[in-house]
C-alpha cells in the first residue's frame, strides 16, 4: 500500500498531487485504465455472464410471450404479462401471503435479535457458550431445518405433545391453511434471529464505554442506558438488519416449497411470490409471465428499501 | 518487459478460453458412442423401490443380450420428474427414451417434442394386443407417441383384522355401504374425539376423485379442455366425500394423522380402508409384514363400476440422434417379452392382454381386484390444462373439506380460477 501506485510505472514527481493521473499523457492513462480492466476482467466476465445478462434477459422476457417446448419463440406482448397479474388470483394470494410474512417476521426477528444481543453483551456467566448455542440454528441448512421441523410439527409430533402436556390447544401445523404459514414464520424466526444477533452484538461491542460511564455518573439506570444510548447508537445497524431481513423474507421459497411439496398448499396458504414464480417458470413453462412476476418482486423490494432508507436517514447519527 | 507480460497474459488467457471451449464441445460429443463401438441409448425415468429398480435392470440386461450393439444407460430423476424432463427437452439434453405419465402426455404431444412412433411399428409388434384405452391415452390427431409400459388402477384395500373386530364379513360393494362400514370401523377408545382408527383414509386430490364424476353424468373438462366440474352432478358426486369427512367424521386425510399418504396411514392402522393403487402392495408387504389386508374392486358408484387408471408409457425424444436404436429399446420393453419380465413381480400391471393372461394376475388374491378394474377404468388424463385444473381443484376441495366454504362454492371458484388461468396463459 505504501508504495502507492499499482501500475508498474516508476514513481513520478507529481505523485502527491491530488490531480495525479489527469495530467498524464492520454496514452499512459489509457494504458493504465486498460490494465485495471484487465485485472478486473475475470470478475467482470463472471458478473456479466451470471448476473448482468440474466437480469437484462429477465426484463426482456417479461415483455414477451415465451414458448419454450418444441422450438423457442418470443412474441412481444407489451405489458400483457404485467396486466395479467391483476386478474390472477393466485398472484394476489401469494402477494398477500408474502406481505403478511414480511410484516410479522421482520419486526419479531429484529426485536428478538436485539434482545438476545443485549443479554449476551451483559456480563452474564458462560456467555460464550450461549453465543454458540444461539448461533447454531443459523449454521444448519434450511432444507434440513425444514424437514426436522416438519417432523416436530407432525400432528403426533413433539410440539403437539409438549402443548398437550401443558394443557394448551394443539394444532395441525402443516395441514391447516390458517396455521401453515405461521408454522413457517416460527421456524424462520428461530433460525434467522441469531444471525442478526451476532451483527447486533458486534455493533454493541463497538459502542464506546465512556458514553455508558458518563451516563452512569449522571445517574442513568440500565434501561435508560439501553433505550437512550444503545438503541440510538445501533440505528445504522438496525437499518442494515431490517433491509436484509426484508429482502430475505420477500424471497421466502425453500421452506414453503418443502412444506407444501412445491404446491404452495394447503389451500394456497404457503404460496409465496417466489414459489409462484417457480411454478409458472418450471411447471407451466410460462417464462414470460414468471419473469414479469420476478421483475415486480424486484420493484417491490426496491421500493420498500428506499422507503426504509428515507425512514432511517432522518435521524441518522453519523454519515 | 511490459510487452513480455502482455504476451504471456495473452497466451495464458487464450489458453484458458480455449480449454473452456473445448471442454464444452467435448461434453456434447461424449455419450453418443461408447468406446467399443456400441450405440448408447439414454433412458430417463423416475425412481422406484430397490426391488423395482433391480427388475428394471434385469429387463434392460436381457435387452442388451439380444441387442449386443446397443448399450442402455438409465438415469433416475428422483424428484419433480416433469419439471426436470421439460427443462431438459428445452435444453436439448433429454434422454432418447423416457417415461411419460398419461396425465402429462397431452401437453408434450401437442408441442411436437415427441417422435411419432407409427412409422416404426411392425406387424410383429402387435398393437392390438394392448388394452385399447391405455394406448389411446398416448394418441393425438391419429398419431401414437408412446406405448404404455404398465399401469395401475385403484382398488379398495381393507384391514381384515379391523373388519373382523367390527363384525364385518367382507368389503363393501357400494359407496353407500362403504360409508356405513366406515362408521362401524371408526374406533375412538379413549373418547377424546380423535379416533385411533378411522374407517376410511381419504385421498383428496383430483387424480383420486375424478373417476366418481362419470357415474353421475358430471364432466371434468369440456371439449376445449376448460374445467367444467362446477355442475350439480359433480356436487352430487363429491358431496358424500365431504359429508363423510365433516359430518360422519369417519374418514381422515393422511395429514390429519401425520402420515405422508394413504398407504402409510393404512399400514399404521390409522385407517381401516383406503382406496389406493398397485404401488401400495409392495409398500405394505415390505414395511408392514404383519398387516393382514385384502383388496376389492372400488365400491360401485350409483350402480356403476368405476376406477381410475394411471398408465405410463415409453416415449421417444424427437431430437434423438439414435432413433432406430431407441425404437429397438421401446419395442422390446413394451413388447411381449420385455413386458413379461418387467411386470413379472407385479409392481405394475401389464398393458398387453396376452401378457396379463400369461402371468395370471386376474387370479392373484391381492392383485386380482386391480386387474379387474382395467376393463372399466378411466385413465387419469384430461387435456393439456390438467395441471392447472387439478391444482385449483385440490386447493378449493381442501378448503371445502375443512369447512371453510360449501362444496358448491368451492367447485365454482376452482373452475373459475382454473379457466381464468388457462385463458390468460394462452
């Protein structure tokens, strides 16, 4: 780093000039740029093939009626695919399910992560052990997790046994349309909250002790310190956590896929947008409409994130 | 020095790109011919029990013995068979020969991705020997796209011990009797309102209910392939199913008792009767050896005999480069000789009359009822839109079973939604 310039030019006199590079002869500048792109080449190549081209291709597909089986053909249909969503009752159901899922999971998950982090940040005994235990669910693969939970959710499974033992009502967690989505919510909160807990924990340990000391001298108790110092100081992290969980929850797919065997049942109750996209794309081979749904999902996530940004930026402590 | 670096970089990168390209091309070429000059025919199918897999390998081995110049490579697609198969067909990577379920056949036949087999058929092959409805399931516009390798029908499986305890001498003959029997067979010993044994294990999917429609004069689809099951006749046909579940509380869904499907429920003794297919026989024999069960034909519906048939065919990929060898394989496997080996253990039933006669399944104690059904069974097939239709039916029928809405409304909603999706997709 201290050697300065990455190119193989010998150090020049105007090295310290902030306008360095702009004044160089065009040939050299071009050569330098080329070298830069050359080194980035592999990354650009991979990103281009696997990210950029698919994105533009999906946008292109969303305006076409695509026929895949028996000779690929595209037929430009304008906004037809987007207008079709209006009358597609399953699209509306999936949107409603996903919105409900996001609205319930994100606040609970964030709150839980904050509480867990606060507990682990205090001076309790054996906190390292608790950190490991709390973090374990995150390490498990979501497919395995879902399968294990399906056993526990079984009408004769562990959870109903425990509920019956303490005289609480039991549920048909997997097959009752009113409950199925909530079963997935519970499982997902349990599995994802610890991941955000770690992020909160790291941020909490970054808050300077001197602030807390000053507050102690002023006579603040633990709760006051938590609400007046910890939470405001964590605001940028909370923004990150909320954005990441919103994106993650909007993309709910694997759990509901495994839960319902790919159908989104019982009675469409676990049908999410991404699952619907999968069904249209690979079961009905309607790539155009599936792409349109994907584009809409991307726009929804984009808008929600922008709103969050505005919301959190108002009182941002430091930029 | 700079020049040298550029040079070496160029050489290295072109070398890398070159190796990528050659990697691709060599991938495409491999597999067409094995090293010893044999033609390799690829075949895809879904997974099966180890015993069934063994039998298939035996059948293929005997084919290879007769055709020393052909090598068969079988690939199992273990999950989401049709999704994988369609994707491979689009990508031009599908196997030369593959399994196709009758319910999915119209969708593929109309897209022109299957090779019509009429030209290959010789007199020797004896098409007339097949059960006619089973071949018809793979025909479109007068062309045959596949020959059925085997099929299953539905039959009533009943637990002999439970019947004895309930004082019943034999299986029910009519659907009304079935409902009465189910009341006697429902056992709730501890009186908690949740029976330990239900009379009937219910399969709520359209594939397992559609055969009831015909006897009442109801239709599943109209002539354009649109859903048409929201009729009074269909309500009449399906209302008893809902009533038995909701009012009598003598039937249960597998998910109510934590089972995966009817066979499991039946084996575990959670249900005294189930209407299942051939596939349940080896499952029950392997997993519940102590279970004493019998089979009977599906009880008569409104005085008519009815059951469903699920035929599966071998079809040929239109893009195949080895069509002649592929036909050799299909004609052997669906021919008299190959079918005899393949169906010899009764995992699936033979579609050729001559083979069925020779193997004598009609007299088999367990499989007899399944074979009997073949003559009047309705194949599970209803045009290209069946996946959309059955998906919507399943959703709404579930909600009617749960009492969220009356059956009439549920069927209407299912039909409307299905037809809306069909018209939007075309």
